[in-house]
C-alpha cells in the first residue's frame, strides 16, 4: 500500500492506520473519510503527497 506525507512531515501508513482517530490498520488512503485530516496539523487530505 502506498504511503502519503503531509507537508508537516506526518506520514499516513495504511498498514498502521490512525487508530487514535478511529482509522483501523489496513485502511487504504482511498478509503479514508473525506473529512479526515492530518492528526498533527489538521490539513486536509488534498495537502498530502504520495511517497
């Protein structure tokens, strides 16, 4: 699965998910809710770049 990086440096790794915000491990980027934001700085998904 592809990882995505926020300009603040946070990396969303689908294998890890974002459990603190209700995103289970194994959740693909495409399956994240549209209103999900970076847990570090609050930027929206469109600010992230694929790495």
